[in-house]
């Protein structure tokens, strides 16, 4: 009896690519893109544009997928030198460089198509939004503050979502405030995340705030960054006239911020992942849900 060897299953490759780009991390910035879009719709008084929200989702996820794929490709040799990242898919060969580049290219095309379907302004600006996504992987090679390059890349999301709905910069001030808040929020916890690699980064010449200034100072910089983030969230709520439900969400956000800065210390970095995924995932979802309830009920 002849046995026919089965070919590798395609879904396995897809799953490996999705692990490569950590698709689940979209939970961080995506809720704020929705928030910005919904506030813009509320101001226009035109109701919810579901197709626009779908296109915003496609643009956000594809843009982030492109960014993560490019990041992993450009950093694969650095990742191979770090015990924490040496098992990433491009290092182990679970995903080939060619596959990663193909995924990145497809994601970039999808981003541009979604932007074009939204409006001409988004299409024209979409290449500019890609620039910080490309610069970020290189930032750790020349600056001690790559986390703030990441902040710039993430700040684009709420601004882009607002422009996707309105098609104009007029009256977009609240989106810029929210964008800076989101960027600093993500940049601040990226500093915390980088603390676990401080020794390896120094050995292999990777730049980061913890590697340059030490874990204690880096954690203090992260704390200051998140204080500024919280102030900007407050400012955004005032600018768009959100009610008491938003402030309840902000109170919970303050607790989440405090939690991650309490559990992660200079002498104990064992809870970095808990702070990174649990606390920050909660912040994005909680603020969006309370803002959404505020927009619906008040």
C-alpha cells in the first residue's frame, strides 16, 4: 500500500505569521481609533457609518501588521542574540523572510486601498503614516529613546480615524490630543517592557532608555510619561464634552496605571508581561467602553 506524504497545512503558516505580527496586540490602539471615529461622527451628527468603521479597522490592522512584519524582519539578527526573543518565528525558521516580506507587502497594499476608499485625504496622507512605522525598527540603532518613535507611530491612529470620518483637518484638535495621549501611553509601557532586556541590549549595542540610563531611571521616565498621558486623556474628555461615565473610565485607568508601576520595580521585573498585556489591554478596552456608553446614554 502506497502512502502519500501530506503537504504542510497552509493554516499552520498563517497561524505562524499571525504569531509573528502578534495580531492580538491590536487591542492597544484600535479602541482609540474607534473612539476618535465615533466622536467625529457624533460631532457631525450623521449617525454611525458602519462601512467607515470597517474600513478604519482594516486600515488599522493592516498598518499594524505591516509595521510588525517589517520590525521582525529588520530585527531578526538582533532577536537571535537575545534569549527572550531567540524563539521568534523568523529566527527559528517557522516563518521565512520571503513569507514575512510578502505579508508586509500585502498589508501595505490593503492599507492604501482602505485609505483610498475612505477619502482622498487619507489616501494622500497614508504614505506619511507609514514613515514612522519603518523608522521605528531602526531607532534602537541610533537613539536612546526609540520608545518615543513608537509613540509617534501609534499617535497616528486616532488622528487618522478622525480624518477618515471628516475628510478635513478642520476641528481635528481633539484627535491630536487623543493621538499624543495614546502614543505616550504605548511609548511609556514600551519603556517598561524594554527593562527586561537591559543587560542583553548593552552587550549587543541596542539602544533603549533602560540600557542608557538604568532600570530605575527608565521606570521613573515611564511614570512621568504616563502622568502626561493621563492629563491628556482628561483634556480630551473636556474638549469633546464627555460626561461622568468617561471620568469613571479614567478612574479605572488611573488604577491600571498605578498597578503596573507598582508591580514592576527595579528589583523585580517578573511581572512585566502582566503589566504589559493585562493592565494595558484593560486600559484601551475600558476607556473605549465607558466613552461609548457616554456617547450613547448621555
